[in-house]
C-alpha cells in the first residue's frame, strides 16, 4: 500500500492536528506499519496485534495513552484498531525517518543481552523514560531480570517527586507511572542542581544498585533527569557515571552524544548514541507542575493524620533540632537582642536558628548577622519521609502541624507501620497538592 492511500484511512480532522472534541475512528494497519498516537487516547485492538515500546497489545486488548505521553504504534501483523481520542489528542502518520523506535529496539536488544548497569542520559523530553521502559520490556522478553532505578527527582514515575526509587520489573508496561517502586530513597528536593541534592541522589543510586544486584537483577537500568548541557549538569552527570561505572551509557540526542564521547574517549564504557524522537508530546513547566501535583495526590489518597511527641522520634533534616539547643539563659539573651519572644533556638558554628511565634511581625524582629528566624507555621506542608529503626525510608509524609510549646508534630501519611522517625525535605506543597517551588534553607 502506498503512503497516499494509507493516509486516506485517517479523517481530515485527525491529520490536521490535535482534536478539540472527543473523536473515534478505526484504522487498519499492515504488518510493520506505524502510526504516532498522542494522548489522551484509548486504543482497542479489534484484530491482529500492535506493539508499543516492546509490549504487544493483541486482539480484544486495550491500552490507554495519557495526555502527557505519545507513542509510536507498530503493527506486529496485519491489524485493525479502534481509537477513542480525547481532547488534545491526535493520531498522525509519521513521515519517513520521524520515528526512531526501530533503531532503539535493535540497540535495546544488544544492551539487554550484554546485561550489567546501564545509565540513560539526555536532555528534557529526549525520550529517556521511554527508552528505559523499552529496554526493560525487551529484557523481560528475553527472560532476563531487569530492574529500573528512577533517579529523576522532579518527575519521578516510580515514586513521588523528591524521591529516587528502585523497581524489580516483573511485567511489561508502557508508562512507569502505572506502577510503584519497591524501594525508595528520600532526596527532599525536586531538582538535582543543588549540591546537597546531587550528593544524596548519587548516594541513593549507588545504594539501590547494590540492592538490585543482591536481589538478582541482571540488567540494572538507571533513568536520569533531563538536566544536561550547562557546566554544573555535565559535572554532575560525569560524577554519577564515575561513581556507578556502568557497562553501557545511552546518550539520547546529538549534543549529549558529542559531550559524552569527548569526555570519555578511550574508556571502556560502551556509549550508544541514539536519536531523540523528532516528534514528542512536549510538556511545559505547567504540565510538569501538574504531573507532580497529580503524583502527590495519588500517594496521599489514603493518608491518615498522626501526631507524635518530638522527643519520641528521630527528626532528620531539621535545622531547629539538629544543632545545639539553647539554654533558658541564652534564650532570654536572644529575646532581648531581637526584641521579640523566642520559643527555642539551635546553634551551629556559623548560625543560630531561632523560632519565634507565628503572630510576630517580621518587621518587628531586629536583623542580626548570623541569626536565622523561622516560625512554627513554616513547617506545614513540608514533604518528608517516614523512616524505620534502621533509618530506611518506608513511605512519604507531609507535615500538617508543628506545636513547639507542647513538642508535638503532626503528619499526613499513608504509612501504616510503626514510625521511628521523619526526614524533612525542602519541598513544600499547598492543600491542593501543588508545590510552591523554592523555599527557605531552614523551614523548620
């Protein structure tokens, strides 16, 4: 069938771009033919078999494409599919060379057979998650035991934002957000661009790689964030590579490829330079924020409120509770110096963190060098992690109240086990689960 006749199988409305109202249509695909589907779309396979990211969907089966995703859909055999396309979705017939899935698939087969640690690198929206998913699906097809470490703290699919997660892959999927990580590590930031976050992410990945090895994973896929191109990001990624020592490096996009080949020339790393998809479902800043909000809302769907005595738990990541507590005499002196009541204070070599009541007007507080002022209400909404007696992260939490007078802290968490401690992060969310972006260095 020639391309002209093939295109005639689509309605003009679909060919022209994204639909403004829900639309349905049927398409017949000859073996090896491809279409590109941009969500939100549901695909029902009427006859035959199609493939998305190495996963077959056959007669009488259905698949849902999120509004944030787009995929190349390839006919495994002559097939007929029915599509229900939601608002903003579309179906396109890719021009020759636009879709890269065949190139990706062949490389993924070779990498899966080679096994070991694989790190996937590229800029934002370069296809890192899609390739990681494809590689895992192909490994499962080859009866291997793949695992994925999701290290994109801003748009983590296997855990809430601010976490790194490990998943032992048992089944094929087309979007990692359909499943949850088996083991999580709390970073407390939604960007790796902060030095504290960088070190935590690298440490978490190395730890989870060891866990994956111990549990028999013969292919460990490390999916990274899209921060790539400036000096700091390249230093971070090269430090990560040096720490992990992967067997294979996936470089998505020409720029990523050129940089990595230049840095690691002569070394034993296998660098696979792969093309980025030419047409993608672009996600802007608002889309990414909405995805984080959706992710938080899902994880807190079954949360309960728990209040605890601060003296009975470990509280990590808090400036107020990690330094040397101020005595009553010191508190009185600080109060005089600042001209306001001071509830408690904690001192460090370079700083004194001072807690004042919420009703204090910031304009009333005298500004002193080396003194950092916070209020109890600044703790509300901080994303945190529940830890057990081994200091291992068990689940997500959000601080819902902090009472310094009675030394109590209240949290919302879906965790149902015994709580030994909390790690406080630097992500703050509103009551509608949207994040506030940057917050102060010491919110509690």
